[in-house]
C-alpha cells in the first residue's frame, strides 16, 4: 500500500443520465499512488459508466474529476492518454492483422528524423521494434520471439500481455484494466495477474475492474464496491471474506462502518 494519502485520480459527485436511466448517481472515486484498486459491482451497477467517465469515453453531466488534485475535463480518451492514463479494454483494442510492434505504437508511431519523417511520414521501424521488445521484456513476456509476427497468431494470454505492455509503456501515471482475465484459461490468467503485479512494481497505480473474486482478493490493495450508480463501500480484502464482499455488493449485507462510502 502507498504511504501517501493524497489520491492521484479522484472523482466527486459524478452524475450521468441516459434519458430516465441514471447510470451514475453522485458517484465518488479515489485511486491512491502505487496501489491496485479493484472495482466490483453487480451488472448494471454503473461500473462501466464510472470507468468511461474517468477515461474520457463519456462526459458526466455533473461532478468533478481531479488528477493530482487539479480538476480535469476529458473530451475523449485521447485527452486522458495525454496526461498518462492508459486503459486496457476488455476487447483489448488490438488490430489482429498488424504486428506486435505496430500494435504497441498504434496511433503513436515514431517517425524517422529529417524530411523522410516530417514530409513523407516514414516510420522509424527499428526504434519501434527495439522499444516494443524492451516493453515486453520488462514485463517478462519472453515467450514472444518475433516482434513482427501478427497479433492474430498469438494466444489469448499473449494478446492480453501485448495490451498490458502497451498500457505500461505509455501509461506514465495510471493504468486501468477492464476484465483482463475474462476470456482466458487458468494458466493464461495466472500470467496476466503476474503482469499486473509487475506493472504495480514499476510504481504505476492500477484500477482493476473484475468479476473474478479470487483474482480481486489475490492482487487488490483495496476494493471499491459500486452499487446503484455510486460508491457503496471501500473495503480491505484482508479484513473481509469474498462472500462478505459479494453480500455487500448485492445489498444483502451492510458494509462495515469504516468501509461505508460518504
């Protein structure tokens, strides 16, 4: 757990309505430096809307988002990426026909110096290959031998690893992961959990959205429980059981006094 008590990313009173449906009902959020914060909630609880608001995919109707204590406003995910917030989406947002190196730099391709780069847009492919290999190696993804192979030739766990490596390489401040093990087997899920811990070891705080309670309790420092469009509680996974967390999430059990959200 981090020593600092000042959140790096926070939200206050977020409201998002779609017609008569209220997806976010004055929702609050806090991510501390260096922690893994799991976000759990039943289907329809508003988790996706919360994460989309924090990453610029939607604009809340009301409320404030703060980064390093300063109010920020995102018109798109690109705005969030500019300040160092990277997201690993559930569908990975990879281009299967492109190479691993191409996917890591997708939308951020470096160009060669001089007129060939500035006028003709020639990509600096040696640099892309070099930095892509370094990014994969830093997370222990040594089973990928050819950095130029298409992503469609990789296993599910390897694809997830590429997406996480991209987030870790460009997410200079915060990494958000949406159901990173949902479509994976036991062995590949284990590797992804190790990658998550490796990213945290590099000093990056992580938001982990997951329905997999064993995974949440294994890696999370704190658990944000979302219910009925707002933060219902924040619990310590070392202080409660998985069944208690599910009961709090579904409303069958009241959260402990110290865990209740304001």
